[in-house]
């Protein structure tokens, strides 16, 4: 298992609160829709609040 960190800046026309919700709270619904290589996202630990650990399941061979 490894850790990958990526940082980038992209201007958006979405309010910050809505973007935060999408990228942190609803990411398990968003990722499989926008990235073909993500099969699913599982909650490994926590309830979705701060400190929650989510597991990304990537489709093999992609």
C-alpha cells in the first residue's frame, strides 16, 4: 500500500462550500462517475465526518 499526493489549482465557478462537500463528503459518489478507473469507494473507518478513512478500489488493468 502506498500514499500518493497530488496538488493542483483549477479555477471553478462553484461556491467553496459546495465544492468542499463534493470533494470531501460526497467523494464516494463522485469519483466512480468521473473516473473510469475507480470501481468503488468504501468507508474503511469512520462515518463520513472528519477523520474518516475511505478506500478507493481501482479496476485492474486500467
